């Protein structure tokens, strides 16, 4: 399917949904300054052909204008004539869509994901066990245990994107960049949002446990 064949109404509804979620994340302080990136797919998907709405680069996420989002293709290139630049993170989003076939991806900069990913950075993962919020990630078994992958925070974002396929675990809908922030995905924007909130809860709880034990 070509981008032009996707209904205008679907594209507008997707941007409206992202705008609403961006407002909520910004109000929580999860998108400080121009940081963070949000995307959602539109139209049909094959691993080689897909389109997604992407935040544009270097925009204050607490201020919404018509310039906050643009549409890009699977290679991260704008698929309409625009003066907007897609987020620097676009290659990471594109790689996650290609690997998972998910419908939405949210990347935020939170204090707890930054602290905890730095603390466990040398291990390469954040250990988590028996946390009630793991159910939100689809893990319902008693004493469920996961290792949330941490990737290095290279300044060159395509170098991070190259590491994404190895880092993605089918049971874990997220990755963390060391001392930077977290990415979470889901089949649609509400599911990606719930999962992001679950990750953030897990990171804050882990931080507080560590502080309590000191
Ligand atoms: C403004 S910090 C840049 C990076 O942290 C990047 O990962 C990010 O979150 C946003 O980049 P941007 O290009 O403004 O969309
Ligand atoms: Zn970032």
C-alpha cells in the first residue's frame, strides 16, 4: 500500500491521539525540553513497507503546534513534502517496527529510567522479579522474572539502532538507553502508553528498594 492510499481521517486521528498522549507525558515531566519521541503506525504493515507518524526533531514537547508530527516511511524518510525534520530517534523507531510489527512506540526521558539504567549499566539489563506491573507487560505467571535490556547511549543514534535487533526480546516490549531514557511499544498507542507506565513504575520501585536497603 502506498502512503497516499491511506485515508486522511486515519492519519489525522493518529496525530490527534499522539498529541493527547504527548500532553500527558509532558505534564508528568517525562519529555523535558525537546527530549523524547513518539510514533504510531498508519495503514497496512509488512516488514518492508510501513508508514508512521513521528515527532519532529527539537520541538518543545509541552507546546503543541501543527509542526509536532510528520509522516515517514520504513527508511525513516518523510513521505510528504515538508520542511520538518523527523526526530533523531527515527532510525530506532523504524528498527523496532521492523523487528516487532508493533503499532506505536514511545520514548521518554525519566529520572528513574536514567538512574536505574546507569546503576545496572555494566550488567546490560535491569533485573525485575515478582512485580505486579509485569502483568501489564503480558507476564502473568507467579514470580515472573525479566531482564530489561540496556543499550549503550552512543551519541550516534544509528549505531544504537544497529544494536536493537539483538536487544529485543519477544516477551519484553521495551528497551532502556543507559542514563538516557526508555522506549516502550505496543500494538496501538494506548497499549504502548500502559506498558511505558508499567516500566516506569518498575524503575521507580527498583530505585526506592535500593535506597531503602542502603
Ligand atoms: C533532546 S535530546 C536528544 C535525544 O535524547 C533523543 O533521543 C530525543 O529524545 C529527542 O530527539 P529529537 O531529535 O529532538 O526528537
Ligand atoms: Zn532521547
